[in-house]
């Protein structure tokens, strides 16, 4: 009388687990890089959109604005600030120039943060900044 086993042997299960482990070990670093790339793309898009908002705000308010990028904090952040414009120095002592900042910074839209690991660098003589990831 012969008996048939209908299960898997221990060796077969170990081979399957080994193959799955190799596939996962190869996939995890690529998945991490894909997430970093997505975050970087998202942050670059957010900074570009904020630059457009700053430009539109300056045009609609007929006042100078600037986008402040703070790389001294972690995570890095950026804010939109209204500058003096035609505010007389009698109102605010810092307003000797239209492009000077108010004594108390007039930030609009709050502080926005970049993903951890993203940073700004200047890459050309014109001083335009780029966003990249480590």
C-alpha cells in the first residue's frame, strides 16, 4: 500500500523563501529611491508654484514680495514675505528702501516645509537655486 503526501517538503519551502528574500532585497532600495524621487519632484513643484504665487501677489498688490528659503532649519522651509514697497520710513524705520523688509516680517501663507533630505543649492552665476535630494 502506497501513501501519497499532498504537501510541500521543507526544502521546497526554503527555496521559495530564499527566492522571495532575494527579490525583496533587490526591490527595497529601488522603492526607497523612487519615493525620494517623488518627494523631490513634489518639493520642486511646490517651490515653483510658490514662486508663481509670490510673483502674482506682487503684481496684484503692486508691492514687492520675496520668497525666503531657510536652509538653517531642519527640515528646510520657505516663506513668502511682503517688503516695504511705498511704505514711508515714518511708518516703519526699516523702510528706507522699497525692497527692505519690515521691522516685523509680514509673512503670508505661513511656513512651508520641504521633505527631510531635500536641500537647496545655487548652481549658476545668476544665483538661481535648485532643489535636490541627498
